[in-house]
C-alpha cells in the first residue's frame, strides 16, 4: 500500500473501464500512426495524438498495476498485518505498554490517516479496502490502549521529538509531490513520514537494551521486514518496467530500511553504526526543547516527566509501607 501513488491508484482503477482497449494499446500506438494522423491536418493530428497518448498511458498504468501484484508485495502486506496483531497481542498479554513507543504509534496513525483518504475518493478492490481500514482502526485501538494504560507507559525512554520528524516530511511532501493536489501531497507526506515512523521505537529499544519481550521483538522485526519486501517489490517493478519511478516511496523505504538494518545489527550482534549517532542527536534535540520550554513556559517536558516518575515511585513506596503495616497488624481470631 506504500508503493503506488494516489494518482497511480486512481488511474489503475480507471483502466478497468476501458473495455479491454488497453490490452492492445501498446501495439496500436506507434510513431507511424501518430505521424499519419498528423499528416491529415492540424486538427485531426492533435486530436488523434492526444487520444493515442491517453490510450498509451492507460496501457502503461495497466501494465504497472499487473506487476504491482507480485509475491514480494503480498509477503510485505501480510508481514505488516502480522506485526500489527503481534503488537495488539503483546499489549493484551502484558496489560502494559512497557517496551512500546507511543510516538511510533502516533506516527503510524498519521501515516495511515493521510495516505488512505483515497478510500472516500474512488472505489477500490476489497483487498485494498480491508487492509487500509484494518490499519486505520488498529492504530486508533492502540492509541486508546495507551490512554487506558498510561501509568505503564515509559516516557523516560520514549524521547524522540515528533516535531523534528513532522516538519521536514511536510516540507519534502510539498516540494516533491507529483502534483499539487491535497490527496497527492498527503500521500507524499505519508511516504516520507513512514520512513521515520519506527525511529522512536528504535530509540526506545536502544535505551531499553535489557528488555527481552518476544512480542516487542516480533513487532519491530515484522514492521521492518515488511518494508524490506516492499523494496524488493519496487526493484521487481523497476526491472519489469524501466520507466517506472516512485521517488517518494523509494526515499522513505531507503531511510526506514537503513534504520532497521542498524537495529538488527545492534540487537543480534551488539554492533551498531547509527545507535550512538541517533541517541546523541536525540539528546541534543531534547536539550534544545527543554531550554525553549523553560524560557516560554517556565518548565520543561523532562522536568515534568521526572516529577511524574518521582510521584509514581513515591506512591508505590507508600503503598508498599501500607501493605507492610497491614501484614504486621495482629489479627484477632
């Protein structure tokens, strides 16, 4: 669902209404045909050439659509779906948000909400509708779970600044969109943003190196692996159709796969090329934010989080002392 632009999806749906014309369009449209049409007169030539270009474009879209449904895409789709349900199962089993970055869940909700607005724009296959609605609904469910289990959320490890990710992605979307329509710019924004969606989770894992929850590991590996198979899907389409280009998806994919590869190295070998850099950048950004908040608000996010952690720890201690007193009180039989 990340490999076809909003424009491509709309055009591929429209191709189905050409009553089979696109099947032979590539053979029908040649330079000789267009040249002969031009020889009949300016008006006829322009109209015929425009009609030929339209049919030829439809044929290319139909061809690209057929190549889009390949084994790499299917594996990527179902791996993504598995990762989502692994996350939900982990939250349900643990009755806790420990080990999970809320920032990553917010980013994914924004990715799905901005990318899948085409659901109300044109009709689509049941396969696409099912996956798109599933991703939107489950992302909302996860955020609701975080709200319900807020006391178990580890804020001190989820330190990635969302503003630092949103602003560059929104800027890139405006500058690199294929056309200046709302759907296309939101689609481009979602592609760039997805490239960084797992970064807060990776930072969380870097700060939580002692964690061994298999559910969290399955979730992270599934979400990273799905993009690897989508990259294979893009390569396959490029090989089959050299003219195929999707810069927004490729850029987001390369960024995400780079971070995922470094996470795997760090997780399974202890070596990491990006871990130290990512954590240092994250710390500098948080220090800058704290200074700005102190000047503007008189308090900083880290100070408020620290106060909250102290209050939570104090409540736990008080609860433990109360329990000890209850246990030590003699009971009359």
